């Protein structure tokens, strides 16, 4: 981080340090989901976590530091992309996971996206997390190429994945429409057909 010097704790601390971090981050999740970024305060997090506020200030400095560590913690989760045996199935399963995270009430995913607009630190951390997740999901495209489902050369995996998942965010976050149970499959199918037709060929 360029505008704030290493304000977050180590990624995988142990012992009491790990317990305090877990308590605080659980409190941040709850406060953020319940009240959004506007209601997120160092004092509120400390109270909910049962941790002295001096500890919270010393370790995280400010709300931005809390958000960055919360996003970093999400990146530490041992999440694996779906493996259903087909690209259609994998993209559909991925979209179903995304839809579930966006429609659950309160949606922590939506709250965190909103909070990132209020913190430059959090915005950069979230960009890193999204980039990491898309990189993880590129295995879906690699497997599809190996199975012969899509062109074997120059398929831009990132573009394909963005095209498959974007309709979920557009409908549920931007338009705030009611969830459509069929959208994960339709969006996956559209991206798959486009990929099979060579729509995501890269210039490499």
C-alpha cells in the first residue's frame, strides 16, 4: 500500500494475535453487513469484538486498514473453482455461487463492494482480490481447451470469465433487480457459445 504504511497485521499470525484478528474481522463483517460503510467505526468494531479500542487503533490504524485486512482475509480462504466436467457446468456453478453471495440478506459481498468506493486502500485490495479470483478461475478455461470444448489456441480466459459473470453483477448490483434463478445458466451458456465460436480469441 502506497498511501498507508503496512497498517495491517501479518496474514497468518498465531496464538492470541490470531484470535484477536479473527474477533475483529468477524466484527467488521457484521458491522459492515448491518449498517454499511457509513456506520462502520473503530469504536463500534472494538465493542462488538470485545477488544480494547486501543488495540484496534494500534493494529489497524483506521477503517481503511480494517477493510484492507478483511479483504486480504477473504483471499486467504481455501476456495476452489467448480469442476463439473464441462465448461457450461463450471460457469453455471460459478455464477450460482456469485448469485447466492449477492442475494443473501444482508449481503456482505455487496456491502464490501460499496465500502471500497469510500476507501482508496480498500479499493486497491479489492482489485487485487478480484484479479486473484479470476486468475484462479482460468483453470476452467484451460480444462475446456483440453477437452476440446473451445478453440485450442488464443482463447482469452479473463475475457471469457468476465463475460460469463458480468450479467449477475449487472442485474443484482447495478439494476437491483430481483434474482432470476435461470440467469446463472443463461449467462454461462451465452459465454460458452461465444467462446466456442472464437469470440474471445486473444491477439497473442
